[in-house]
C-alpha cells in the first residue's frame, strides 16, 4: 500500500434525488481526516474537489438516466485525477458525493492498471446492488447504476470512460453487505455472475469469513483492489446521515473488521467513501464514522 495519499473530493449529487450528499466531502474533512491520516504516518495531501454541476443549473435530460451528460463529464475528470494520483505513487482517497462517482474512481484506477498490463479488483460495500440500467431502474437515478456501468452495462457515456469497457471483470467483483435489491437487479447480477454476499451470509458465516473470500476473489490475478464504501453499508443506528438509509446493515464493529481485513491484505489500490448526507446527519456523526472507517482501511489498529 502506498504511503502517500491524495484526497480527492467529488461533491456530486446529480446521481440521486435526495439533496445533501454534495456536502459529504466537506463534512468528512471537517471531521479531521487529513490530520488523522498524518497521525497514521502517511504523507497526505488534499487535492481539492473535482468541479461538478449543480442540479439548479442543469436539465435532467432522459428521465431513465437523469443528468447523464453532466455525471459523465464529472466522472471523466475524476478518472483522470485518480489515474494521475496512482502514477504519482499515491493512493487515491475519494470522498463523495453520491455513488455514481465510483464510475470515475474505478475507471481511473483501472486505466492505471491497464498501463501496467494488469487489471483491478473491486469490493463494493453497500446495502444496495447499484446494478440497475436505464431500462430496469425504477427511479432513473445513476447512483443505482454505477456498478453495472463498471461491468459494461449501461449508457456508453459511462461505460466507455477512458475508451474501454468493462472496467473490472465480474470474477474480480464482490458485493458485500447487500440487504436491499430490486427484482431486476437480482436477475442482472445473476446473469453477470457477480459474487454477492448478503447480510444473511454475514449473519450465518461471520464478517471475517465473508471478507476474506471477497479479498481473495478481488485479488485473484489483479494489480490490487478498489474499495467502494457506501455509508449505508452500516446500520442506520450508527450512520444516520446517508443518502438511502436501510435498516439491518453491518454493525459498527463488523464494519471496522471488514476494513481492517482489507488493510491487512496490503492490496488496496484506491478507496472511496460515498453518500454521507449532512442534511440528514446528527452532529456530523456519519462523517466522523466515515473517517474512522477510512483509518481502519488504511491500517489503524486498536493495539
């Protein structure tokens, strides 16, 4: 794992209907992220925010894929920033924004891997599958299509960022913690043969067993692992300020264990934390939790 970190904020909220996630990057920064990264011994720098459009100034466009062109422009710029960060020998730490920004993060990391003749693995920690397409989505919100786009299913403006598709192979893609899937998402995930660990799997097997298998799958033959953390992966009692809260998520300790195991693997390529919604949060609790989980993913231990 790189000892240099570059923070990249992407305050995008065009990918979903509930406002507030655009303030997520600022909330996580206010929670002391930079200083705490330095306290772990990292050479951490804040690269500022990727420029994004705001919905008040933009047209929705196709209701089946809202704000598609604006999201694609943001993800393209973001992918370039992520790729350049890796070329500079630093780990990209991306702060969202809604989960559509994962298209930019993983596209940039995957492009860097391709330059080296290799590929990226992906662990997606989320209550949701994010595997809809414009044809199946009940809302037209692109944050619910992000993972599908990374596997080559969705609008070309998103699937072809960087000039190649898919960004990751299904065999190296793992969903962990899912407990809310649309009917058509289930069908598409089965068709794509993405490995899905639901909360039932975690209940029955334990978080350690599930995450160790996820790391093995995402690491198999790849340059490293991109980790995408939607804060709704954690139960709403611990993370009240998220874009799309769902009851029954991972506990506080389970979440820390999952990210600690990823840190122990030494295979982290990029990390992002998304869907922190300051409007819905309680005294910045969810942003503070995001910082704690980021630190676990980067190697902080109790002893």
